[in-house]
């Protein structure tokens, strides 16, 4: 079991789909577009706004504009309006990334400001009705509206705005897959499938050991600049990262470059076990190169988690496992949002071989959920006494099956109440 998220197994046989970082060409993430969207009308569903460039117009005809205090709604023409890139954070949620590379954000005192960094305050739940949009802050629960002196503010009841397609938006920072073309589809849903299998990967291992052992994560709702940050305790030069140094070099003493995005001078590295190696764009690249099935094993180890001094999550292995299962569905939704709506992304969690075959024949990646923990089903043991019984086992199995888990390690790392790692040991059995 890898201590941190594993590098995609297919990279060994598919050099063209290696998970080596792929970064947009210099300036792609920051320069203004030469030309924006040319659609004559706004999308017909809320998911279709992804990466679109829009101005916001009130019912009275005034446009939202950018000014030194934030945003106002007094623009007379679309030419004066703020240009917003709609960057999806989840299905039906967006950040509004303006022409100055700041985001429209909800902050205390019902203010709306231009935030220099993306985050929860910049996250808006968007609804579309009769061609008009309403925005509700994920952070505060309040809606976007207009107050005194035409200032854009937060209100109890969201005001509706008409999206107007414009040009001149900035590109939101993101990696590219650096690959083109759609994977081959099958001749029918049950046709024979071809491709590569990655049968053991830990995409969700950013939760491992309490959630602060692993640096970076396979995605963030707020983009690559948030997802691909090194651990705070590794700063400024990696000298304090004693576990990383020991695992990578055999000595707790050492340093490393801590920069991920945008240069990736420091990580990911093949010898690093604490840095992210499965960013969603790299998974996409592997899928485009031939990977058709991935088995993602959610992973945790209570003993190591309790030893590691820095943590933000519960060390209970099944609690961590369930949280990681939820993360996989959140990742699926995030990728769907980037592709324009539910079911449109390449990343599909499957729960049967029939479903996997249909997903692959639809040209997408089938993802099987597995669980790899030591206290499987809550069946640890303490001084030879099982910490579970038959009822616990049945309840946990039913719950995991309901959540979509189809692969399970009964025993891992340490003996438990279900079995032993070697035939010479016989722990108490709960069966």
C-alpha cells in the first residue's frame, strides 16, 4: 500500500500519458483572450456557463461594473461592464473571475468585494430561470443583490441578473491535459472493451493520517492554485518535513523545493510519498491515453495516524474511509461540472461489471471504489478482544455496498478480528 496517492500505474507502459506535470504555455493562465465566446444567447441550462465570459445586467438595464471599492451596478453599456469568467466549483456553482484576476466574493457585513485569491467566499450557487441568474453565497447563504448607491451587496433575497455574452475575460489558472482527441467508443454498450487497468490507486489519500500528512490534493473547488500547494509545515525549504525526508531519502534531515504549481520544480516526484501525484488533469491525460478502469482504494491506518503529530481529521479508519468515498463522488461531480453538466465528465464511479463495460464503451473511465484499511468494518482488536461482532460486520458491509464500494481488503497491515496477515497467527474471529 502506498503511503500517499500513487502515480498512475499506466505511466510505465504509456509514456505519452505519464503523470509528469503538464502546464499551460507561458502566459495562458493570465493573459486576456483574443476573442471571447461568440454565442448569441446564454446557455439553456445552468451547467452550460462553465468557462463562459459574461457581463451581468440588471432588470433596469444597468450593468455590474468593477471599481476600487468592489462592484457597483451603474454601468450604462456592456462595454463598461465587468467581464466575468464563470469558473465551475461544483455542479451548479461558480466563481466569477473578473478581468483583473480577482473574484467576486461575499465577506462579513453583507459586503461584496474583489478577492485576490479564490476560496469559499468566492463560491456562488447559481440558479437559472427564464434566462436570468440568481447567485447565493456558499459561505454566507445570502444572495447577490444591489443596495444603496447601486453597490453590489448581499441580500436575504437574491436579485436576478441577465447574463450577456462578452469578450475580454481572463483565463482562470489551470493545467491542461496536453492531449487531444476523444477515446474510442464501443460499437454497443456491451461490446468487448480494450485498454489499460490501474487496479490499485489512492486518489483520495489526501485524507490519510489525519489529513495533514499529504501535501496537495487531486482537485479543489477553487482550482489548481489551491489544490497544488505544499504543506505549510514543509515551508520554507522542506527542512521541517522529517517524514517526507525520511521516506524519500532514508534520513529525517534534508530539504526540498516546496513549489508545486506553477513550475512543479519541487513536486510531484517519483520518490516523494507525501506529495500529490494524481491531480485530476493527470488522470484525464491517462484516460485519454488508454486507461479504462481504475480501482481507487480509500486508505487509512489508525496506528500511524495517532503517531503522526499533525492532523485535522478523525483517526477512526471507517470514518476516514467514508469521508474519502464521499470525496470520490465530489470529484466526479467536479469533473462533470468542468465538462458541462451531470454525467458529461469522463470520471464515472461504477458498481458492477455491466455498468463498467457500458461506461468504457461510452468512451469514459470506469472507477471502482475499494477500501484498504487495517480495522476493516470497524473490526480492530484490543488485547485479543474483537472490537466488532456479527451485527457490526453486517451493518458495515451493507453501508459500504450502499455507498458503492465493490472491493475490500479484509486484512491489511495489522491483524484484526477478521483474520491475520500470516498463517501462523490466529486472532479472534467475528465470523
